[in-house]
């Protein structure tokens, strides 16, 4: 296995700036790890992407450590599968002990499972769907309460009561045996069998409570804010799993490398949502009376870079007290290469020498698949809000093309951020509250535990038969950070995104304009197009022999042979606009 490492590129820091938090210790990493215990669906997606599909290269991990998230996802699954096997085992043992009467309790469990499935995970599900899910859940709870009452009555009844009871008591004593007979069970339920059923329910409730307490202990232990930075003491990292240990090393080699191996359908996978992309082209017209000098792509980037680095400097009067996240702005160069064509995942050219060769060749070319970018990253809100701007400059045919592709990673999901609060509430709850919560887990326990075992068995079967180890390498299909991101941020966070992007874009425009001017080219057209794009307007080079209209209901026409046009005010700036 190729174990070559890529040294991190230097990032000059402003005076008195504290060192940035390493990705494995960031708050975003900690919350994503906690999310693997809270959301089984998220945990399964993490394991599928990073553990099952080992032929896929990992997406860039901006501000977090995907290997540590995988470690806790696998640990959470092992814990869940262990308790699920125990709960299913209790039901299997209880089946003959209760004379098969326990089969009746599958009905409320199935109703509750159907309610959960009908509700789904979409918070904006239609009202009819939410109503149906609520009806199924409440019906399951009522049926379980009725069956539990029948079991309690049977536990305190004698054999004589079975034949002599009348009214509602007679109905309760015959309810469970009647349902049991439909599944081939016994005709009656003795007091001993009823007591054994109640003991079974108690054992299931205790198992559910202990399982939940393990999550609370993890949030108060290795996932606690003060202990999480010490990755060496994290038990999830030391799991005795050769496959995980091998993949952990691969992920940590790939996730922060300046060489990005991508899938053609999602080249910026891992960077978040595209945000106000610029593609601008201007003609390089010489300044009158001056002989222009050749302008290389590298020259433009070298002019832009120090201006971006200047954003790290705080105001002179403020000194080291400024806590603006622009002080920790990261600036490096990256090269995008398609993953297609590799024979083995280990063949990806992550060595420093290979990257430098690709960088030096890609920076001056206008190629389609291999692309060089200057990458600017700002990790705000404890690396929960990540703004990344990719900058590419290319000159061709006396035209300068400027590509600016901002991407924003939204904050971590709200339920993940509330993990500490959830764990604290569980630990601080009294015995009555814990007992009530645990009792509420009993009706759904058999169905949910059985499904958990089925998913684990399916994963193991895919590992054995899927042939992923020998599959051709592929680019990342998804990012576990994007999966754990909220749909939107707060007003303050949106303000910060706009501030970061405005600052970066203004410095980029200033740098490109300076490079054009210093090499003897006009800058008026470039400045005008930047202003129009920044304001969301329309740039019109000429109105000669044209008609135009402005306004919501305005119309324009022309009978000239050259034809006319009616530009609509909006985001279509010009032929080379967004």
C-alpha cells in the first residue's frame, strides 16, 4: 500500500494569531461523531460511503476529519447491533416460555414501525402523510396498552378465573390466547406465563435504558468538548478492525491533500452548495500608447494571492483582540483530477512531487478535466460554517477568463448540535422519567431490533460478495459533512457568509485589475463587468441599432434587419456571465 504523505502547504498567519484547531479536534467533527449515535440513517450512509465502498476516494474534508467520523459510526453500529441481538434474543426466549402468547405483541410493534416508516425523515412531509403516521403510532400504543393490561390481569388471575370471569375481565383474559391461536399458539395463558411476559418486558426496557446510557456516557466521555481533542485516547480510533485501520490511513492521506480526485458528475463534492458563481470574460485591449507585456495565468494568481493574505491582518488599533475568522483564512493551490482511469485507489498521485508536477502544468492550461484552482477557505463558527472560494484564471486568444466558484457548507444539523443537551437531559432525569422513557421503547423494540440485525447482515453480505476491494477506483459519491449539514443557517451566519465572500471577491477583482494594468492592458471593461455582476445587473456593451426595455411589464421590438433584443433585468449579465 502506498503510504506516502503530502506535507501541508504553509499558511502564513498574522501576528499573535492562535494556531487553528486541527480538523480531528474541530467542533464540526465532534458533532458529526455524536450524530452517528443519534441518527441510524446518517450512520448507515457514512459507513456505506467510507467503509463499504472502499474503491471510492474520499471527498475533501474541509474543517473536519472523516476518518474519525467513520470510527464512531462503526462503534455506534457495533453497540446497536449488540443490543439489538440481545433484545431479539429475549423475545425468542420468551416465545416458548409464554406459550407463544408473545406473538400477539408483534401487532402493536408492526403498527408503530409502520407509523415511523410513514412519517419518514422529511420534515416538510404532506399533512396527510403526517396524520396517517400519527394515527398508526397512536393505534400501536393503544393496542400495546390493551395487551399489557390483559397480561397484568392474567398475572393476577387464577385458573378458575379463566373459565368463570365475565364482562371486560373475560374479554381481557381471552384476548391474547385468541390472537395466539391465529399463529398456532396455546389456547390459554397461565399466571406464570403472564409473569414471565412481564419480566421479559422489564428486561427489554432495562436493555433499552442501558443502551441509551452508553450514548450519554460517550457524550460525557470521549466526545466531551474537553476530551475530544485527544484523539489518541479515543476508543473508537483503536478498534481492532484491520479493514477500518487500513481505510483510516487512506482517508487521512486523501481528505486534506491539495490534489482532488473527483467524480465527473460532482467535481466540488465536499465543498457544500454552490453560491453565486462567477464566470467572466474580458478582451485584453492594450492601453493606448503602451506596448503590453505577456500576461501569464501564474502572474495573475501571484498578484491576487498577497491581497487575499492581507485579509488576515487585523486593524492596527485592535491588535490581537480581534476574533474575526478572516484571521484564520487558509489559502492554497489545488489541482482537480478525474478518478476515471486509475487501476487501484493506491495509484492516485498524492505524493508532493506528483502534485507539484500537475500544478505547474495545469496552471497555464485551459484543459477540461484537469483544472488548477487557487483555493480560499474560511472556517467560521467553530468550523461549522465553511466558506470556500475556488479561483481560476486563464488567458486565451487575447481574452482573460476569470472563474470564481464560491461554495458554502452550512452548519451541522440542529439535532446533532443538541447532542450534549440530549445526553445531559437523560443523565439528569429522575428514575421515574428514565423508567417512563424505557417503557416507551418496549413496543417497538422487537421490530426495530430485527431491522437493525437485517441491515447489519446486509452490510456483511455486501462486504463478502460485492467485490468492492477489487473494484475500479471511483470519485466520491457524497460527503459525510454535507449529509450532516442543515438546510440553512441563522441570520448571523448568512451575514458572515456574505461578508466573507464580498471581502474575498473584492480582493480577487482588485488583484486581476492590478495585473492587467501593470502589463499594459485596459481595465475599464473588466471593472464595469465586475460591478454589474456584483450588483446582479445587466452589462450592455452597445445600444446602437438596438432597442431595449426595462421594467416588469416592459416590451421592446425592432423592425431592423439586424434584429433587436430586450434584456431582462436579473442574473444574466452577458454572454460570458453566470
